[in-house]
């Protein structure tokens, strides 16, 4: 029987939260691209000089991650072939181009995470794909749909300006390009701009350092998945214990002479249970339309009010969602162990955290380390992680957990990292410190689109984002966003969200091209109508702000802010949002858009 001392646990939560709240909030971080430009450089692909481009294309797709690739693919399928991808990396892939740290893997099931599996005829080899497999799949999509053709890589858009007379966009880049495009499509750089913790003294460190999204294999050894040989005589620090570190630490644990894991807040680490996909089983399930069925079933299992009868993916994500839903939700707990008056959500959350604590005790041999690895916050406060070797890594005698009691390291010196007055001398510091999330999108994407009548997107969005369907912005004709905010942000399968948006964008552009329509723009009224139903669920907002430990979900404890990650279309479940988009597309009336 589970009999938690609930007031005591909530007291611990409050004390842990208080330790981590800091007045500088999100300002504590510094951007790699701004203050440490040498750390932002691409270690994977050589930059090749080329002549600037000065021409015209029908569609410019900015960014070649999943959003850009799916948009490009759907455009080509719809017969729009004159498509140019512009990408800051040296190849397609976005997240999966940059994040090549050892152990990188997606924790959403491959059959529903990898886009266009049916179209490209690819069967993922494992239930949770490695980063390498996902990156290869991105390249497969680009080849399949001929998206490399006309593509500009190692090229960053610096200016995007609408020319009302010519009825097209002018695109300028950091490679001196200046070309025009009738339509543009882009994302908003959620989780793509790496950040460093603003620990004093970073610049004084005399050893080697890099961010996990710029893994330096020339330093560590092994670009191809074997042992990280060069670390055998190195003392290595990794700063951060989020989803990235949880995957990288087990790989580093046996590779380094000594590994110091600097922890500010422990992650909740759930069971992974990865396994190969059996080709015979796959052949049986992969009947026409299989991926859509799987996507929709997963979306229902994650967000529908009532648990569906069938759970195709049936993994830790869907089990957790079911647990939360069937526990009684915000109402009284249905758990026979729950005391009267305790909500279903709270009791399920405490029970799950207790299970995760027990997993730590059962795995980590040193009781003090085990204690320090235990998360003390509500489960939804930080993104849960999934791994079957992370905890065990702390049983390797050369791996040391350096807990910072919620504060982070005090300083970085020429020789190493200082915590509680102790200097840990290391040869290399690896920052697993994450990415910008809730900042103004124009800061993240690196350009500020100038729309009709000279309006700047940053000004139009000064008080927060406004869109229709998360895609169309009034005053920015022929420009389309492929991204989740103001649409369906609270759903773990972001690639499904991108699939729906990309399909919508391709449908509108293909319609305009085939009908000879020069300009497409959402009306202010339609945008207003959509925004009536966009917001942050009030209960959720108050929970994140008041009851959660600081993190990127709540602006480091500062509240949800104008650009909160959780600006959602407030539909009862994510499939309702997807159906709205689909019905809007299928009707082909394009309600809310003005064509001229
Ligand atoms: P996160 O933002 O999740 O984690 C950053 C880590 O750095 C946290 O542990 C944070 O601690 C720590 N940190 C920040 N500042 C300091 C400091 N001053 N001192 C010590 N530690 C510090 O970044 P990740 O790269 O791990 O993950 C980013 C996101 O990418 C994930 O949330 C997830 O959405 C996605 N991801 C998904 C994966 C997948 O499998 N699908 C795999 C990897 C990433 P604190 O918690 O105290 O802020």
C-alpha cells in the first residue's frame, strides 16, 4: 500500500523550488551564437565558399529540420516544384543535424516520430531511433523529394522583407544572397538555439569545452559510434542533467578517465525498454495508411479525455498519460490507496515519483548518490526522461555526481569547475545546458520579418504571438509558419504537429499557384477569431507558475510570459485541433484567408 506523507512531500517541493528561484530568471543564460561564437561553429561539415545567389523561386523554405523537410515534401507532392531550402547547418536534419552527442536518441516511438515513413518506404530499425538513424532519414526525405536541388546550406537568413509592388519576399542571407520568393515558410526555432549557463568565468577555462549540440568528435574520438577513445586519459565535466545529459552520461561513463556530472536539478528517469523492430511484424502492420492510423491513435492515447480501447504504441508515454487520466484527473483520486480529498492527478503524480525514487534506490549502489539523484517536484514540471543505463552509470567508480544543491556551479576557473568552494580540475567541460525556449521568436530565428507596410514581426508580436491556426499572420502575406505555438504545443509528438501544419501550408500554396493567385493573407478578423481560443489553460498556468520548480516550462520560475511555450489552441484534445486543420483544408474554401 502506498501511504505518502503528502504535506511533508509538498513541503520538500516548496523548499527545493525556493532554492532554485533566482532573480535573473532566463537572463542567467547566454547564447552560444552571441557570446561564444567559436563554440557555435559547425564541427560536422566543412563550409564551402560559393557565389551569392540572385534569382527568384516560388517557395523559400527556411530551415531544413522536420518542419522544412515535410513542407518541402508536401509541396512537391502537390506539384509545386520550384522550392528552395535555406539552412544554417551543413546538411538537412535540423535538431538531428546538430545533436550528434553519443547516445543521442529520440524518446518518442520511431513509428510515429519519423515523418513520411510510408512515402519513403522506410522501416525504422528500433522502437526508439538513434539520432544517426533519424539524421539519415532526414537525408532520405531530402533525396526522395529532390530537396537538395537549389538548397543553400551553411546559410543563415538575415533579412526577410515583403515587397508589395512585386508581390514577393526578398530574402537576404549571411552569404550575400539576395533572392526573391513568392512564398516563404519557416519555423520559430523552439529548442534550436543552444545556450550556456551564465556561470562566471566560463571564458577563463583553459581546457577544452563544447556544447552537446556541437559535439567535438575530433577531441573525444569516434565520429562513428565506437568508443570515445581520446577521453581515456581525460577528466571530463558535464554540466546539466536534462534529457540530453541523461543520454550522454552513460556513454561518457566508461570512456573517460574520470567523469564529473554537475547536477542542479535531478531528472525524473523512467524505463526506456528499447528494442529492435521485427521486419515480419512490421510487414503485417504496415498496410496502406498505417502511419496516419498510428499517429492518430497515439494522439488520442496522449490527450483524449477517455482512454481509447486500443494503444498501438503502448509505451511509457501513453502509460503515463493513461495513468494521469484514469486516476480521476482534477477530481478525487480513484486510487484505493488515496486519502479522501486528494485529487487523482496529485496522487498519481506522487505514486509515479515514488516508483521512480524506488528505481533509483534499486539501481544506484551508493545511498548518498541515490538520494541526490531523486527529483523532488511534480512530474509535469520538467520533461520526463527515459533511460535504462543512466542511473547505473553512477555505479562506475570513475563517475562522480557533483550535486550543486539547486544552485549550479559557482564559478569556472582556468583549471575547472567550482562547487561549494571545491575546485574540480578537469581537461574538458561539456555543456548539456539546453536551448532557448520562451524568448521572443524573432530573437531565436535571427531575423525580424518586415511585412506589408513595413510592419516588423517583433512589433506586431510585441505582446505575444498572434496567428490563425499557428500558421498565418496578418500583415505578413505569403508567409507561413510551421511550428506548434498558438496551435498544439502541449503534445509530446511535435513531428505530428509539424506534419499537419506542413500539409496545410502546402495545400494553400499549391492552390494559389494553380489558380494564379498572387497574394494570400489572413484577415485580422480571422486571426482575432482564432486568438479568442488561444491561451494557456488557467489551471495549468497557475500550477506551472506556483507549484513547479524553475525550468524552461515556467521561464525559470518567472511565470509564463508573453511567449510561453504553452500558448495553445484550447481544444479538448490535440486531435480536435488537427481535425479543424484537416476540415479547413478539405473544404478548400480557405476561410479567413484573403486572396488577391
Ligand atoms: P534541458 O534544458 O532539458 O536541460 C538543461 C540542463 O542544464 C538542466 O539539467 C539544467 O538544470 C542544467 N543547467 C542549466 N543551467 C545550469 C547551471 N548554471 N548549472 C548546472 N546545471 C545547469 O536541455 P537538454 O539539452 O537536456 O534538453 C532540451 C530538450 O530537448 C528536452 O527538454 C527535450 O524536449 C529535448 N530532448 C529530447 C530528447 C528526446 O529523446 N526526444 C533527447 C534530448 C533532448 P535545471 O534543471 O536546474 O535547470
